[in-house]
C-alpha cells in the first residue's frame, strides 16, 4: 500500500490558563525524555543481540561436536545401506542407537539455551526492552507511547542490523526533538474527530488539539476527513485510509523561537488496481443552473447532473435570514464591546463556509466515482481564469457570485487532489465558447435559453434539436484540445 505523510500544525484547545500551562508542561516533559528512552531501548536491543551471540558462542564447541558426530553416523549408515549385507545388522543398530543419543543430547542443549534466555530476558526478547525502559521512563511517558516507541526503535534496530554489521552505517542515536510516536485508534482515547467547524485530535492527559490547516495547498484537510470517514465505516472494503505511525513534534520556529506543535500523520492509502484509460475524458462543467454537469468524450449516452441549485439557494437564503436576525438582535442589545458582539456573526459565517465545504466534498467525490465507473483516466475542467467572462471581457455578476460564494476554486482543487489519489490526470481547458459551440459539429450555435442549446448548422446531424445546454458544454469540455497550463 502506498503511504503518504502529512505535517499539520496543532494548537492546544485552551480551557483554563492553569490547565493550558499544565498541558504544555506535560508535552515538554515527554519531549525532554522521549529521546533518552529511545536511546536506552536501542542500547538494550544491542545488548540483547550481544547476549544471544555470547550464548551461542559458549555452546558452540558442544554443538559442533554433536553435529560432527551426527554427520559421521549419517555417512556410515549410507555406506551400509548400499552394501546391504545382513551381517552388518548389528553395526547398523549400534549406529542408530548412537544417533538417537546425539539427537537427545542436542535437544537438551536447545532446552538449556532456551532456559538461559528465559532467565535473562524475563519475558520475550521484544518485550524485555520495553520492561527495562518502562522502569526508568514510565513516570514521564505514558505506557502507550513507550510501547509505540519500543516498536519503532526495535524495527529501526532490526532493519539496520545488516548495514551496521557491514559498516555501511553507524548505530542510530536519537536526539532531542524527535517525534513522539503514538497510535490513533478510533476505539481508544486517541482519536481524530470533526466537531462543528473544526477537526480535533484527542490526546493523552485530556489534551485536545485543534488541527490548523492554514492555506492547505496540499489538501490535508480532505485527507484527514477521509481518514476519519474510513474509521467510521466498516473496515475491509479495501478503500479505507489507515493511519499508522503517527507522531507529534515540538519545533521551535520563527523569529521569537516559540515552540509550535506539529502532527506527522502517516497514512496507508489503498493501492489502485484499476488501470484507467487516459483517452477516456470526463468533462466537468461548472454552471449556474446546476453546480456540476458531467459528460464523456467517448460515450454519447452518458450525462449526469450533480447537485441541486435550488437546494443551494435555499440554504443561502436561510443563512442570510439568520444573519439579519442576528444583526437586529445585536443592535437592540447594548453594552458589550464590539468584539464580543461580532463573535456570533463570525461563527455563523464559519458555519456557512463549512456547509459549502461539505457540499464540495460530496460533489467532488461523486465526480471521481463517475470517472472510475467509466474508466476515465483524464478529467477536463474549465480554467477559472476566464471563467464566466462575457463578450466584453468582464465577469458576469451571476458568475462572480458563484466564484466567490460557491468557491469553485475549492471544488476544483478537491476534484484535482482526489483524482490524483486515484491516478486520474486533471487538465484545465480554455473556457471560451464551451457553451456556444455545438459539441457534435463544432460550429457556433445558439444557447436559446439558459438550459437549451440548438445547433443551426445545416450539415449537423443534431441540427434544430434542443440539447441540454450544460450537457453540450460538458461534452465540449471533455473533447476540448485547448489545454491551458495554469489555472
Ligand atoms: Zn452541430
């Protein structure tokens, strides 16, 4: 399975100042001891290996003797078998008896070595390093973290063993500032979840982190949301994202050298089995009448509308009403400071943004689903650079509002990143005339109404027919060769 790693800033959700200070103290305490624990575990790993080596060496001469004896008996028995003389029966019986004795002796030695190891490790070899480290560090580091650290250091140790032996690399040492490993498990206390407008990570000691995505150019938010979604659903469909080897890191950054917290999230994404056809292009038209319309260059019968503009407008009106009543309410209430007054408005705005964001998620997911269903290896979308520009070159009002409000940019970037994860290539095309050109003959036609396109070319097989204007545009987009470099 391919693995992707994401780095996301975390902010502690502040409750009281006292708790906030304690939680920072707790983080520093782990940060200041974790590397020492790692080095200790690493040394113990080495020590365990050396112990086993010594044990092997101290028994070597006895094992050698037994093995040599067994080999000799084997060759003599083979000789006797080829001769097949009845007079050798006595000799053969004696040899077999000796052989049995030697095997018993070897089993005894094995048992001996086993017991010595048991005495030494007190438990399994893997567990022994944890036991030792916990005696020293459990008062600073939670057991779950130590367990993950133990596994991490052991894996490192075992993977590097050969190279250390051959001198290609030195033993690993761990430095202050290394990541603090932990496992995100939906069932346990450590989990990621969505609440209202944010995504949170519940951690040890009741620490609650809020994930800060910033500008989020690499779509981390979408990936984390998909991860949370995978956790909620039943496992085993092979489409799930699985978090493994997560860690947090304290990093001093900026001019003031203040400490910031980062989550390093490593996620298994399912391998793609489907090989898609790059020549099959799914065209995505972003419109005013319906948010998205899909068509495919090589399949005339496929058309699909995604989303419902009515629903969208209703939601928008609802939000606007709530805005107005909130504003009214605040005018009638005097007293409080301006900042405090604006807070509920800001919250409502965020809620609205969040609604659009969720909607874009649903839409983009559907686009990818359709692309996969029709084996489309390429997706075409209109470049938003000249999106909605009229003949005179200015952006029409209804488009302006969609661009800004509906955030088509976000929708496109979601489609793009989700496509990438599926191995689908996304190309942007020049949007000029996509809605005024007939997708069957390539001649200019008429978009009589917003929803209807009619071709007037006498040679066209679809001449005079009323074609769904969005479908026609989506077909043009799918078939377009006018690829633009930057969106
Ligand atoms: Zn035509």
